[in-house]
C-alpha cells in the first residue's frame, strides 16, 4: 500500500466516524505558543481546545500533521530515526473516550490496513484495567497485552501542571526470535531488540495535575492519538527500513546518482546517504513553511540540518563543484535532492511546489556559505593546535629535559618560586581544558591567549631554570639537607607531568564550539587532532552536547504560564462578543474587574494609577472585561485599540486592549474619575482617529505584501508585522537585498492600488474554504473554523454585493486576499498615500520594510520638502540645481583633502627624518621613539612604515594625539620579533596607562586611550616593556 493511499484511507475512515478533517498546520507553531520551537505532534494545533481556551469547530477532529522532532537530529543516519515525519491522528475534545478510541484503532489496522491480527500486540499503563479490558474485547490474547509504567505508557503533564493521563499503544511484531537473546516471555513491546515496532499511540487525557502532584479527574476526558505514516509504510510495504519505502526511495536514488555510490555497499556510505536524504527532506519542508537559516531558534535547527547534510555529503564525494555531467542545472547538491522531495511530496503539500524557487535558493546559498564556514573552522582548529605545539615545543621540551635529568643545587625558596609558577600555569591550563575559561581573561581565540600568556611564562621558567647550576642527582650524593629540595623538585616534576596531559588534549569545549558554531563534525576534529598527536577531551565534549540536547528537549515541551491563564479563567465569564467590525460605540456591561491580576468588584480613582507602560515587572494595572466590546484586541500584528468606558459612577480610560486567552478581551488602563463596578452598564467608545490610522496601515500592509510577491516572487512570505497608528513594519522571506529599482516598483504598485480606490471586501467563511479560494494564511497564526477574509480586487472589477462567497473566491483576480482578523479601511483610497521608509536585513533570508501612510506620510513629505528648501537656501541655489551644486562642492572637498594629504605627507617625512636622527639603542637593537604632531592616524602609520624601512632592523614606538584622543603605535622588524619582542603585548601595557586599550600582532600593534596627558608616560612604559622583552630573550 502506497503512502498516499494510507493517508487517504485514514482520513476517509475517521470522516466516516463523524470527524472534521483539518489540514496540517505549519511546522512553525502559532506565535502565541512560546513553549514550542517547532510543531512536534499532531495535537499542537488543537492545544487551545484541549486546554479549554477555545471552542473547537467539532468535538471530533482528524488530521495528517507535518511534525519535526528537534531532539533526533544527531540520531539520523541509522535506519529508524527521522526529524521530519507525518502523524496520522484522531482527536476527541470531551466527546468519545477509551472505548471508541481502542475499537476504532483496532478496526482500522485490521480491516483497512489489513494487518494480521496475530502480529499485533497492545501495551497499557500499569493500573489501567479499563484499557486492558477493552483490548481483550478486540480479541487480542491477554498474553499479548503488556503493562508498563509511567516512562512508557503515561503522558504529561508537560511542566509542573496540566492535562495528563495514561496511554495505550499498538505494536507490530515482525516475528522471529529476540535478537537480544531474551526468552519469549521476556521479549515483547518496548524490547530494544528491534522485533517490535510501535505503530499507534492512544493518549487518554483524563486528569489535571496540580503543581503539588495532586491529580483531579477532568470533567470531559479527551483523546489524542498519533500513528506515524512512515512506520505504517514500513509495515505495509514489507521493507526493513523507512528509507526503502516510497516516501524515501526516489530521494535515496537521487543521492546515489549524484554521489555515484551504491546504497547498501557499506555501512558508512549508507549512513551518509540517509543523512543527506532525510535532512534535505526536512529542510525543504521547513523552508517552505517560512523557516530560514539562522543562529538561534528554529533558524538554527534548519542550519544544523543543512550543514550536517553537507558534511555527510562530503564523505561520499558530494561537492557542489563536482557533480559531473549527470545534472543539468547549476544548483548545489541539496537543491538537486530537494527537487525530488518537491516532486514526491508536492502533490500532497502544495506549499512545496509554490515555494520551490525560494527553497532551492535558500539551500544553494546556505551550501555556499557553509563552504566558507568550514574553512574558518579548520583555521580555528589548526590555530589552537599550532599554539599547543608551541607550548609543547622547544620551551616545554627544554623544561622537561632540565627537570627530568637534573637536580637543582639551589636554595629551596628559589626552586619553590619556580614550582609555584609551574602550579599556577598548570592550574590555569586545567581550567581552560575543563571549562573553556581561564579566569575571565581568555578571549575567543585559543591561539592568541596561548601565545601571549602560556608560552611567555613557560619561556621565563625555562630561562630561569637554565640559568641555575645543575648536577646529576644520585642517591649517593643526596644528603639530609637535600631532602627539602628533593621534595620540592618532585612536586614540580609531578606538576609538569600534569602539564603534559593538558597540552596533549584538545579541550572538549573547543571541539563543541567548532561543532556548535560551524557545524564542524567531531569526527573531523578527532582526525585532525590525531594527525598532530593530540586527543579530544570527549567527556567534556559529551557534557556540552548533552546540555544542548536538554535545551532542545526543553524547547519542545507542552507547557504554559498556568498562573497567568488561571487568573483570567477564574473570572468565570463567557467569551467577549466583539462588535468592532460594525461599530465603534456600544452599550455593554462590566463582567470582570482585576487590579494587578487580582479579582475585585470595584475600582476607583483613589487606586494608584498604573499606566500599562510603567507597571513594575510582575504587577498589573486595572483590567476591565465587558460582555461585548467595540475595541479591537491586539492580534495579527496590529496593536489593540484605546478608548473610553463610561459608567454611571465613573470613567475608565483604556490604554490598550488585548486577548490574554482566546475568546476573552481585556481592556487595560486606569480609572480617570469616580468608580467602576462589576455589573455596571457602560458605554464603550473606540478612539476613532487611532483606529482609522491603524486601519490605514493594516490595509497598506496587505497591499505591500501583495506587491512584494508580484515584484520579487511568490516565495515572499510574511514572517511578522507590526501595525500601529503611526507606522507599519513588515517582515518577509527573501534571500537578497531588495534593489532600489525593485523598491520603487513595490511602492508604485501599492500606490496605484490606493489611487484606484478599490473597495476592501470583507467576509467570513471557513478556514478551509478561504485557503481553497486562494486566501493567504501565513506566519503560523492560529485560526478558528470561521475566519475573516480581506480581499482587494484588481482595477476594473465592479463588485456585486449579492455575490456568493464561492463566486468571490472563484474570480481569481484578487490583487490581495488574506485571512485576517484585523481592522481595515473601507476603500483603498482611504489610505491616502504609502511611503516606504527603508528596507534591510534582520537575519539570514529575512528582510524588513518600514512604511508610513495617510497623515504620517503627508507630514513626512512636508518635512522632507521643508528640508530640501532649507538645504537649497543654505547652498544658495534652487531645489532644481541643488544636486549639481552638491556635486561641485564634493569635488572641491576632494581636491582640498588631496592637497591636505599631500601636505601631511610632506610634513610626516620631515618629522620622520627628525626622529630618525634621534635613534637610541636597547642593547644592540635600534629604537626610534617619540611623540609626533600629525592630523590623522594614517599619517602616524605612514611615518612608522617609513622609519621601519629606514631602520632595516629595529623598533619604532610612536605616540600622537588625533582628534583630542591619544594613540600609540609600535612596529618591530621580523628579526627583532624573533628575539622575543611582541608589539601587541607592548601596546596593551602602554595603552592602559592612558585609560584605554589595544593590541595586535607581534610585528605591529596600535592602541588608544582617554587621557592625552599620559601619552609620554605610555611611551615610557612601552620602552620599559620592550627592554624587558629583549633582556628576557
């Protein structure tokens, strides 16, 4: 049975059981559910129904849901694990319970999937005798019904409290003996031998667990079931692996074709092929749903997938530049594979086909970007190894030789000082290895820290020991007086033995950082390290990896702020009736009143006024709930309304309106006079000007969205918006900057629609009908069964208001049609004018546009006109001639700057010549040092370059005050650097004197400060540092 047939059979079966069929929701969870990173289960889109936050369109629901499991990324490559999968599910929201759920599951698997009954087993929770009895009624022998504890057969709660209950599973038995050698009685469902496959999980949500662990029966128990489509295909197609099913076979074949490798040839090759196939399929779905690669959240998950696929592809020769003649399009490896994914899955999930171009471009660009990243990862790793080799090199080896072959004939306190230094170094290295931090001083580059700190200290120790007198130690010439020395020596030797362990191991934190930041495989890190005689601290690496997995698991939970929800749920009021589409004034009644989250029956102007924007964290202002309201609650990116609630005894000023739980509208603000009471009959009035301005911007956002899709392509998807009375902000998917010409086209298209003054059509229909008619429903919004559609026709269409919904949707000539619950203008001409303020990147593959409309656009135009007039007046020209005047002035500025630079160059050479005549010596090394008066940092650099070249061998140390800020620059020739001079360390010490900082390479460095009066002192410190470096060398 093919996967397409399994899907359809499942949906048909439950539709026959009076279930409402619901389309799969996006892999991006609704924005009002911060507990989820990605959609991980079929019930996610139904959470509000299970929690009692929303009324379901039906108490019986069924779906085939796209799911993603973040915690399984690193496991993919074997024959079982997946990140993306499809979940077949049926759900009861307080309708049927265990009896029907078990009976229908059994009916479907035995009569519609035609699975042999003798192959089926069931599992139940330990004390769930009801479920056990129901399975017996199906005909399953009791010995094939196993009981398990909470770890295997109990669901929830996610977090400290929430719905929970036992679950029951159907397992398929592939037959044969237990592969772990267990007896027939011991082997069964949940055995890890691979003989059994969990096919279908039935969750019985029948309790509510409080934070203290108390469980209370739910008044209306519910059902949540899930059967993995991929697992069902394995069984029904008689194959041993998911990757042999029709869901994956064409994708695997494409990878094999590109790689020129055979699937089944060897284990390592098979793993790599599976990783490329699975991760590309998952990435294709994520991108099609609007996820773009990034460094955090779901964008980071996508980036990990893509990079892991690329890495494993490299193992089997899959490189973008080496695809050979088997492919015709200049795409990256993953883009070629994604084309097959779209071909296989596109007929079921249309977003794959419509987003095809965008998916391929994102994959191709990320593949190109990762090639550069891999180079940087290699550089980081080799940099650390290089530093480690320096530590192990001549300094370290010499030190080991001196300690192991000689006993110092010196005073114990002298050797004790050396021992103390050794202990300090080793301790710091251990700290670096274990935690990735050496106090608070270690910078990002392990090489830089090692070079400037560890090796310097080791060199000093080596030189100090070398300057002492050594004698060969023998038992015969040791006296009692030598015992203290010997003890100290032994401890020092032990410490340097520890040092050998440290420098022979690459810290786990570094391996993880390469893995986490660059997607650098630990296998490659290990291979490179082994080539250099080093090992990886795998224990530390695994600890870092486990911490990351825990973070991923925590991000996929089913939790929420129950205390916040409860404060509103305990009001016990019905859903607020919103009448704001029809009117801006209405009579209503106060049905709920809260002050800082606590229910009250009265609020007065004597209560401390608590403005929403000024409330101390953790507290709340005054909140009023009405039976019905014209004030729009914040949602869909649009800010909530403000207004007035007038009662018989007082006035309440509404500063903002929102909906903390679905169905409930809350008005936040303060009592401006008198008192307001629960039960008061009041008049609620919307701030009309604020509403109109927000409506202009919201309708303009729809026009902008449509114009972007028309100009840039249909891959453009809304990723967020902010609609305020003052301006609008629109975030969308696009992989490259929008050009000036494209932006002009977008703005012109929007304003042409405004000039056309088209009617903005608004109607309600079912979500499924709206989407079928072509309405866009992006950004993971949560929609009920009934939705509001906003349509703007293209020019030339006259609208007959008696048209049916079906005829409206069937015209196919809408300029814009979106599912939207916001407020809008009546005609596009009401917007007035839309002016785009700017466009820019807010992340990989994400762009943001900001714009103004109406009065705000008019004010901006007036302001810009006034600015142009003012500038023209200042330039003593007309607005028409202003550009020519500016160009002339810029040419003049360029000429004067060039002349100034030439004068600076002449002056700099004169200053340099004077300095050269005053050259001094540090031992046999020549040094030029002094304060110079110059106009720019570039001039200082030119003087130093000239002096260094003239010296041939030596040091240049210069100071200057540029723009009232002191700066210092040190250069050293290569031969002097080889003798131990480090310009970076020198500048670092000197700049601190001026209250600043700096650093750089051994041969050149510069720094700055805040106190110009300390410049000469800083140069003196630089001279002292250079002297010390040369002496110690």
